[in-house]
């Protein structure tokens, strides 16, 4: 089947961070092995140049890497696919220390990293980000079929200036952590679309908060707020701005929905989005729908069912990204209260379509129709451009051509 669809509007990205990381060694490639990853990182680190050699997209479910693999090299940083975990070698630690001594002191403390993720990521976004880099990055996104990409973690006010300088402010929307929002000037506060909170971590590093124990760890992940603290934050910010609340595990999603019920008993004023919502249960989805909440989800995370089958508890892989339950049984409508994005893992129309129409997870509940994909992921029309998509009888994506 051949069809032409509008360009994508990626509802969840980190443009300045990804712009800063554009020259990094990308380990999220088909067929990457431990040996090829080590070889490419070594070549990068020994190839001269100053500063860090950064590798991104490392999936610990595919192959192991450790600090000791890199300690004989100049500064190396390996970011996990979820960007919630990182490995920094000895030389890299010395360099991190120059930028942020506190981060340098906590590089082996995953609990601290989760609670201070913005500070950790900002270090790299600030070191490599610029308006020129942003321009290159958005040109690259355009070649992948993406016109608009929301900034889910504003680095600081300077990022707004960079977007203005690059002429790209109309191709993003700024979401800021409470402390970044509070610190901004009144004029920049106006420019900030909404407030972003994290309530748990990620599956790859076993910090997403589940109701059951991980197979590979003696815990259920972590909740970053007490119920009271989360309710207070929602009560504080939601009357003023839209909110986007990161929750991946079922325990985190349940906590978010309960906190919103407690903070906004009369219903929500501005949009409140749950970011990721991967393990949302049907009961909680019904409560979220009744509250008028929106879900911002990543079809490319359907693959987590396979990638992280080793660590997810029994019964969890098949409940990841339950699009059919949300749409068919609970009544979420793509484009109305269900939106799609990539979180940059990876960006682009091709992987998004592949994972939506024929997910590698191969759980029936994860499959979207092309109409649902277009409604939840694309511009309403072809004003900005179009993409030709060809699928085979089984629904596999045969080709994706982004029209200039
Ligand atoms: Zn994100």
C-alpha cells in the first residue's frame, strides 16, 4: 500500500541536548555489538580533538559496557539509550569535575543521577549546544520527516535565545522544570509552554517504578516524590501552566493520577500530559480519561518489551504501550488526548512508522493503524511537507521517502 502523509510533529524530544550530541558515536544502530561499539568509541577517543568523546544510544539489554573498558583512553562518556544512565571513564571524570564538581562526585550513584537528571544532562547540552548546532539539528530532523520537536527539558533561559537566534522558535515548544521556570524572567516565563516533572526513572536502568520487582534487581524501581510532595507541585503549577509529567512504571502512573485527583478535584484547568505512560493499567487509564488527562507516548518504546524482557517482571512485556486498550476500550483518541513522540530514541518517520504499524515487540496491543499514527503524530496537513510511505501486506514498512 502506498500513501502520502504530512510531516511529523515530535511531541517529546530534547533538541538542544541532541544538537549538542550530534557528533557523538551512535550505538543505537542495527547490528551493533560490544566489539564494534568498543572499536568505534576507541577510534573516536584516540582520533584527536579535545573534550569528551561521547557515545549515545547504548542499550545495556543488547551488550554490556563498563568504565574499565575505557579507563586507558582520553575522556569518554557513554550515555544509555534512555539517557537516564551514563558511564564516564577516569579522564572524563576529571573533565566533568571542571564543569560541575557535584555531578562529578555522584557519577556512580544512580539514585542521585535520577534525582538530578536535569543537572547531569545540562552539563552536556551547555558544553556542546549553540544556535548553529540547533539549526543543523533541525535540518537533520527535516530530512527524517520531522518538522516540529518539543523541548521537554529546557536547559536554561539561554536556550530560548539560541532558538530565537536560529529562527526556530516556531518549531518547538519549551517545557521547563519548576526550578528553571521559577528562575526565568517574566518575559521568558511567558515563552515557556509548560512545566515538566519526573516521577520515576527508566526501565533500562531499572529505575522506572513498578508494582513488582525487577528480575535483575532486588527492588521495584524508584518514585522521585512522596504523594504529598507531588500533589503539592501539581496544585502549585497546574492552575498557571500546562504540565507534562514523566511516569513510565505502573506504580508511578498510579501515583500521578492519584495526585492529580487530589490536587484538582474539580478537574484540570490546563492540559496535563503523562509522558511515556508505558505501563498504564486499564483501571488507571479510565481514571485518567475521566480527569481529562492527555497521554504523550512513544511507539518506538514498544521495542522495550523485547529489549528489556530480561529485567521486566513476568506479564509486563505484553502490557507495555497498550495502545489498543487505550483506544478501543478506554476511548483515548489519537490527536485529541493521545499524542506520539520519539524522545529521540531514535528520531524520524521511518522508525516511528515501523514501530507503530509493525512493532518489534509484536504484541497485538501495541499496533497502531496508519490513520491513528497520522492523527497522533503528524501535522494536520501538508503545509510543511509530506512523506511517501509504502507498506507490504503484513503491514511492514517497505519504504519511507521524505519529500523536499
Ligand atoms: Zn525525554
